[in-house]
C-alpha cells in the first residue's frame, strides 16, 4: 500500500514537472516568434539611391539597385522613400568590380575531320561581381551597417556544335549576360539583405 502511494506521488510530481517544462517552452517560443527583424538603428524609412558603378561593365548597377529595392519591399520591414530628408537611413551601394573569365570551362575539338584542330566547341563564361554596401543615418556620415559581397555565376555563351555549326551571335551573348547579371544580383542582394537585418 505504501509502495502504491509512493508511486502515485512520484507520478504526480513528474506530471507537474512536465507541465512546468511545457509552459517554459511555450513562453520561449512566444518570445522568439515575436522577435521581428529590423534594420540597424531601427530604421523604417529607407532611401536607396542608384548604386555607383566603378567597374568596367556599364549598366550593371541597375540590376543590383532594383534587386535590393525588391528585397526591402518584399520583407515589409521598411518602406522606400525617394528623398534623404524623408528617410531614417540611406542604403548606398557600389559595384566595385566585375571580372569576366572566358576560360572558365572550355571544350575543344580533337581528332575530328570536321573541324580544324583546337577549335572551341563550347565554353562557360564566369562573371564575378564584388559589391560594397553601407547603411548610414540620414543627413550624416554615421555608418549603421556595412559589408562587401563577392559572388560568381556562369553562363553559356554562343558556341559551335555538331552536326550544325553555329557561329558566334553577339545578340545572344548580350542577352545571356544580362540574364546572368539579373539572377546574380537577385541572389547577392537577398544575402546582403538577410545579413543587414540580422546586423551581421
């Protein structure tokens, strides 16, 4: 009888302990779910001027500026304003460099009677872009956050293929490069935005 009583007491204690543990976990989960990412300095109104471009690749700044604006608007953490006076902070970007590696991956013709020796059949072009970003408080030089990002993405330029030979097409090459910059800028600015709101 004494053993049964002790068993019931232990069972009640374990149930009470489990209940307390569950309440603690739910409280932690509630606090975590209510932690909303914000811009450094608590900025809610952001001006994003056109990024500067000091690379030799003209027009690439447009892709990165628009990609960052899309990330801000999609997040709902802040609103974009057109003037520095109306903002809490200004997000400035610079395209530091764009490197184009045309020898990233090359396939050459060999032991074929159809093409001259060492004819390039296909290749990959690697675009490596470095972007510097800084968030500063409006009408001042106080830096709230800054970082640099570098990423590489490949695309396939015009190529020679068998059985039909296709000569290089400048229009296709320009289109493929634009599409690559578009996807590269989206990936890089998504990463940059995540790092910024985490203040990392």
